[in-house]
C-alpha cells in the first residue's frame, strides 16, 4: 500500500508521549499492510503499525516508529527520533539528516545505512563512534557518530561493528 499525503493534518496536541515530545505533531498512522508514508515539512509523528514499512520524516523534528515488521526509517531534515520496533529495521542517515536519534538499535539484526556522500567506509564509521555505557542497564550503550554537520545518536545493546553499517 502506498499512502501519499499532500496536505495531511492529523490530530494536534494529543498529549501522549514522554515529556510531551508528541505534542503539536501531525500524526500519520500506517496500517497492517506494507506502507510507504512520508511526513510533511512540519513536525510529524509517523507510526508504521505492522507490515514492512518505508517511513520518511521530510523536514521538521519528527518521531518515527516502525512498529512490527522489517521497516526502513529515514528522519530527513531536523532533529528526529527513530524507533524501529520489532523486526529487522534499517535506519537511513544521509547528508541532510542533521541530528537523528535511534532508540532501539539491535546489533546483528538492524542496519545503520549511511550515505556514501559522507565519504566513510563501515570500518571508518565504527572507529569514529564515541560510545558510553548506560548506567544501571546491562550491556546497553549510547553511541554518537559525528559526520561533518550531521550527528547520529544510537542507543543499542552490544558492540557496534562494521556489520552494523551499510554504505550506499
């Protein structure tokens, strides 16, 4: 199923979400099918539900949740929060990403797809990551990868390896 929203306006100010992050967002809800959803230039909450979804935030500060399924999530411009949910997810990061936060990366299952425009290999990306252990959380880490003007923040279990990255 391919859903295109030229002028989509969802419910604003629903008040759910941690610390009000989802307040004042356009909300776009997928279906149980394989959806292709793209946000607006404003702040969006995009929810894939089940299915193997392609979810793109466009501009704005977006929250994107893939739900169940093998999803592809792209934040776009702005400070975006990406959550893949269950399944093997791909988080796309390109030179127009600015800052993206990936909150549930699973090493050995999910993929961080970096644009070749960054000029790094997967091995170089791993060597440029700064990682800290999260206190009181067994085997959980927070990693930061700075690539020029763009930053990728990843919350994950286990150690990132070159297999965690795909360069396209």
